[in-house]
């Protein structure tokens, strides 16, 4: 009996390198990156910096470390950054900026579309007074929970921050997903939209190991002076790696070959949401990118763990940390999405 392949919808971090990516990794020229001598790392850093319109970039092992290096390069001890309650660099990264840098987060509530209201942002900026931490930085995330921040809002929020003397950092872990969604509405080019978003910020972090499908790595982009500060912090945080060109080669391959295909993931997310629509006991949030959130309603609310176990028994993996979440990516196809829909429907049909 042929066992169906597992359909892993837990995250776009679960992807396996493609054969072409593995070949690029195997062929990568290597050097010692701590000495700045790994040609594959140097090429990647130049590539992503130029692509997003920055002077320089720094390859880091994780998006969490990229955000940590950014916040600590922008802020000093006793400073604070403004950030959303659901932002990854506040909620899901272990409080690193506060623990390692004595930088205080000032979390703000999101509007339903994921934005931080401009009046709330302005009100949260502290006066220059010894009673308060010094507000130094605005940190936004795009996408946030799979939602695209409207570009008009991004412009307005970052212009407000600039007027108030704040630096501006973008957690762009899924920046190219945001750019793909934005390009779909503007008719623009994905790379051009990514650059247009990035231009609003002083620094941007980009993850290669999510939708782009590389096994490891992120990049932090900014001015040369900023990247020099971030480089020192990366060293202190244990991010100085040696012959890491194989990982950089995977990221470069992803930039060259996996950006345009993100639209396929978005289409599969819409297919999944459409398939789940109308099931009694489920409320499905229409996806904007590659993430589908589902809430159990009514009598089904207490059955989240039971549903996840039912799906796992049929080879469908999802997460339910705070809401049910399904994420499409390059290792998921239409047949896998249809299997997931059928498995969810069978659960509710049997109830």
C-alpha cells in the first residue's frame, strides 16, 4: 500500500531545499566569513542590499537574530522602540532586546488590518524627560499574520517616525510575500514593490528560510555605518559563522528562482480557504498571502486539539497555538490542499 505524502501546513519554514538549490549549495565557493572572506556570503549580501536599495547587508543565521541586531544597532540602554502587540520581534523572540540590550519595548494594540493607528503611535512617543525611556525606533512587520500592511499606511507611519526623529525598522521576514500581494493590486513588479516598501525604512530584515525556501538564514539591510554596528552585535550574539557560503548560496538561489513563484502559494491559500468556507463550526479568514487562519465557533470551539489530531492521523499537519493556522509553500501542491480540505470536512461530517 502506498502511504500518501505528508502535507505539512504548519509553516513555510518546513520546506526542503530543491535539487537545484542543493546543487548550488554543493558548488558554492567558500571562505571564512568572520574574516569577511566568504565569497558566497559577500555576493549574497551585495545582492540583497542592491535589490532592496541599501548600501550594505549582513547575513545572519535567523530572523530573530536579525531583528535583535537591528534593534540594538538603532537603540542603546535605556532607549525604547514602538512595536505592535502581535509583532514577532516583541511577542515571539524571547524579549531579546530587553534581555540583552536593556532596550524597552512599548507595545501598541493593532487595528483590525494589522496597522498601528497613527494617533496611538504619536501619543506613545515619550517627551525628553528623565522620567521616561528615550523613544528611538519604530518597528513594523510586513506581512503581519499574513496580512499586507497597506502601502499608504507604511508611508504615513514611517514619515511620522522620521518627523519625530525616530529610526524605522521593518521586520520583513515575509517581505516578498508582502510585495507579491502588493504587486497583485498595483500591477507592479514583485521586486520593484519590495524595493518600494523597503525604501520607507532605515533597516529591513528579510528571511530566506520561509516562503523563499532556503534551509537557513536571514539578511539585515541598512547603511554601511548601521551594518557595521549590527556586525559587532552579531558577533556578540554568536552569529559569526565560518565557511557559511553553502547557506548563503541557498539564499541566493532562492532570491533568483523562488520570488516570483510566491504567487502560487497565495493562490493555494485562497484555494484552501475556499474549500473550507461554509463548514458549520468554522470561521475562515480570507487570506491575503500564504497563511490561512481558521477559528472554531460554537460547539466546535473546544475541539481544536481533536481536529489537529484527526488531521495528523490523515497525514495533514497544521498548528493551533492560538488559532488554527495553515501555511502554503513550495512543498505543497493543489492535491495536498484538496486533501487537507477533505480531511477537515470529514472531521465535521463525522461529528
